[in-house]
């Protein structure tokens, strides 16, 4: 790690986070908003590339955020001595001829660090999922989910698709300052993306049964399960 040359000097907490994630196949950056987790991820991507561990990265972020990686974060923090090729996914109806060319060109290894930026909404449809899988299959890749609570709902199509293609990536990262927004069950899909074996329960329903107390309730002819409290939170 001492051989890596930072473009922008890290704060102590950023350096600590980078050291903890060093060489790990999967890691969660649970860092508060404003602490610079984007910089930490960029330094990690750059370092892995320089050491020959990866040749590309796929960064998935909310629609209003993912283009900021291209215009802001990457130019500021990516070391200048690394040749980088960046392409950003757009909805098919919004793509120009140049956008399509950029997305085609970035699929194939060319000696540069290739970084593909996609919005999480792209994983709700088949075109975005198919393209992302194609990108991941062609290279050793780090895949990161920025604001990972966007995949907290196990039944959502985008969550299922992200979990499925995430298995292709050599390294996986999630990033958020608030991994739990509504209940401890929010953690399940986020951790599943990193590695299913991190949790003893291999299914959401097993996870829910262990950490939530559920009662059966009825309203008229309709019956449903209702969570009344949570348990074993120390785990």
C-alpha cells in the first residue's frame, strides 16, 4: 500500500477505511455522508488496477448521483498516471450515437482502466442487466453499489438482478452512510451482494424469522404477517 501515490491526500479516516478493505474480495464502506467514501473507492480501484488485480470497474449509483462520478469524483481523485476510459449508461431512448459507441468500446480490454457507470434503475430492465453482465464477463472487475440501500428490497427486480450478476465480479463493494433505513432487515440483500456466506441464513425468510418477531393478523377476510418487534440485534 505504501507504493500507491494518492492524487489527493486522504484524511486519517479514509486511509483507515482503505487499509481495512485492502485485498479483501468483498467489503462494506458504511461511512457517513460527507466523509469521502467515493474517494476511498477510487483509490482502491486505482490501486487494484496498478497491481494487476482488476482491469475494470462497474459503479452502480442512484440516477441523480451516478453521473457525478464521471464529472466530479473521478477527475478529482483518480491518479493522473493511470489511463482511464469512462462510459455512462443511459436509458436506450436517451442514447446518442456517441453514447452507443462509448458503451461498445468499453466492453473490450484495451490496456486502460475501464470504468462503467450505471444507474440502479437500469437493473430493473433486461437491456441494462444484459449489458452489465456482458461487461463483467469480459474482464476482472470490481463492482460497487453506491447508496446500497437501493438494493434493500429482496423482492425488487433490480435487487434480484444485481445479486445475480454481482457473482461475476472479482471484487464487490457496497457504500452507504445509513445501511438500515427502516428496519434491521434492510441489511440482508446488501450483505447478500457481498457474499451470501457472510450470513448464517441463506434466505431472506430465514433471516427475517431469526431477527423479527412476527404475528399473524387478519382484517376481514384478509390475513397477513405483521412484524411487532426485532430480536437478537446484538448479532
